[in-house]
């Protein structure tokens, strides 16, 4: 009898695992198979990096939904030097990126909830290596590789955007 109960419980787990595995595979293949870049609307407010050489302004797409953050800049072949994608997470925490299916080399700028840049990392095309900051962050800005250095953007600089302001305001709705 105990064997039968274990077998029934194990059977449910055995059935659930393949179903979840297939669902994850199908979703990944659907994104990969399309081979098309996700293009989000450009936010009307510019993102501004406050550097020692002055303010640098960028137009940004906002990736604030899990599916948007998952696709990011995959398959994107071209992007203007003054354009990027701002990844907005629901709360501050450790985040990690990879460059699978990402054609362009990128600067990944890790930003704390207060808007201060915590780390800048380089992302190499098609790499599956994890890219992360050494501390928890709330936002990540992706720009074409070399744009951060060319614009004098360094760790410790401030980044301003309404999405960042909302997150850093005490008592603000954190579900943006």
C-alpha cells in the first residue's frame, strides 16, 4: 500500500516535469524560431545619464514585463548610438543577463534603485556566459558597446528617468 501511494505521488511528479519541460522548450523555440527582434515603443521621456562631462540623453524602450525582459535586444541588428533599452525589475535584487541570440555587442549598465550606476559590463554577441553586477540592482540599461565609455558614463554616475524616479520615491507604487 505504501508503495502504491509513493508510485501515485511519483507518477504525478513524473508527468508534471515533462509537461513543464516541453512548455519551456516550446516558448524558447517560439522566441528563437521567429528570429525577429522585439521592438518596444520608445518612451516619451528621455533617459539622462549625469556624467562628469555633463548630461547625456538617450531614447529608451522600457522592458518591464517578464516576456519583454526575456527577449530584450535579441535579434536586433541595428540601434542608434543615442538609443537603448531600460530593463525595469519589480524589486531590487541580483540580476543576470546573457547574450544568446543577441547580435550586437552591448554595454550593460547596472543601476541601483536610487539611480546610481553600480557596474558597467560588456556583453559579447551570442555568449551564454552570465553577466551581472557584484550587488543587487533594480534596473539595467543596455546600449551599443562602447557608448558608455564614449559618453563618459562611469560607475557612480546618476541615471534619471521617470521609471527610476518612481522606484526611488519612498511610498511609491513598486508595481510599475
